[in-house]
């Protein structure tokens, strides 16, 4: 997962520690189980992989 100006996973972790926590939904072209688990562990509220061929 990439972002032009920051590491997206670091941003996700930072947002999950805000008070009140900011709900984050991750849109990505990656659809690996490891990515889904990492997003969940860092506080992501959802993970939507890109649907190709639509």
C-alpha cells in the first residue's frame, strides 16, 4: 500500500490512536490476507480490494 506523501500504514496507526478514534476504510489494489490482517491490527475498520475488469 502506498501514498504519494506518507506511509499509509503509519497514517492508519496514527489515526486509530486519535481521541476519538477516526474510522478508516482502506481501498487498495492489493488483496492478500497478510494485508487485510495488518490493516485490522492497525485499527482499520474495513478493507475493500479493487475489483478488476469492471
